[in-house]
C-alpha cells in the first residue's frame, strides 16, 4: 500500500525471518487510519459523532463519571514473528501475565508483568513513564519509549470508546463494511497527542450495527522510532458486563501495515472496578495492599 517501512523492518533479526515475512505477508497490508477516505455524503442520517455516542452509551458512557478505577488480570500469547520484528514492543520474556490498573481521573496506567524473564513494572501518566525490570528502574530511552507506546495503546484497548469520550470532538465517518456476516459502522479521528511519544496518531473504530458495541480498534503507531509508519488493530472477541459497564475481555491484535501479521492474543482472568484507588496506591517501586489484591476472577461472555 506504499506505507513507509522506516524502522519497522530494521528490527528483523536475520534474513530467514525476512524471507518468511515476505512469503507469508507480502502484499497484504491494509489501509492505515491516517489515510482512510472519509465519506463526503452519509448513506443514512447517522453522523460519525452519532455513531460514537451510540457505542459510548452501549459501553456505559452514561455512568463514566462513576468509574474511578479498572483492575484486570491478563494472560496471553505472542506470535513468533512480531517478537522478532519488535522485540522491545513485545518484550515477550516479561509480558506474559499481568495485573494492570487504570485510574481514569489521573489517566494513569500501571502494569505488573510476570514472565520467563521475571518481573516488569510500568508506570505511565500523560507526563511520565517509568519502567522497572526485576526491581531495577531502567534508564534505557528505547525501552521507556516502547513501554510508553504500549501503555497508551493498552489504556485505549482496555477501555475502548470510554477512553476517547474527551479526546475526540469531531469524528469522521468512513464507508461501512461487513465481516463474517456482520455489518459495521466505521469512524475515524485524529488524536493529539498520540500514543507514546507521538505528537499525533489516528484511530478507527468499528462499531457493530446491531449491538452498538465497539468491535475493533485500529491505530497508527508513530510514538516509537521502530514503529513509525506502522499500524495495528485489536479485535474484541468477548465482553463482560459489570455494574453498568460493558468491557472487552478477550482481544486479538494484528499488525496491519506495512505488512500484515498476527501479533498478540490476550484475555482476562480477572476484572473488577472502583476499589477507590488513587495515584498514591501505585508507584514504580510498590503497590498498596488495596492495589496489589488480584483482580476478581470473572468470565467474559459473547
């Protein structure tokens, strides 16, 4: 599709991985959210803002002022090629299981990862990123930049449209589409600042026409040198309802450009909300007892 490869393919570790990539993925990149063609005429009376309001309400937007914190426990699997192409983004030796905390008022994201390499902690606010491996805070700028990008992306993936209600004021409508027999509205917006260290990024939401649930989130990834020009989407495979909110609980992520490969699948083993957490409950060095308690086990439903 002509998207810049920039640093993305430079992270390939050897010619055999590159060869496999070309054979499997050549020619299958999708259109980036940055370059989508906006509809000039609406096929019906729904504007893009109307569609966003619809899915926001379906996910619990009317109760959003009552959502203080979201706490999830995660398990998942990485696909091999993405761990070779983007080792700092995947960080697959550490990002295998996690307990993650989101504080909405502070826009704070905290993750405590466990993996074969040990423990990794990420503390992210709009103005700060701190990363620690096995208790040692890293000063590596590339690791911090990669963690800032993934933290901001996961904040969006975890909350879906609930993360965007104050960030976007003017959605644009894209052509509708179908997949597996289901119809979807698609709406697009520019985010400034973007994800990680990016000044701007672009996001496209797929909204199920029947359920009004957000089905897919498609984003650009310009906040890290090695992912500039790349874009990825995350599909919600299952959801659960809790206290007036509908959250996704099973996710499938694909890199969609400059090449298209499966990247990461993860699912919740626990979820709860409104523990009353504040920023004082979370730091790169420690979690309070209230924050440390594992997320309550719950099963997502279709």
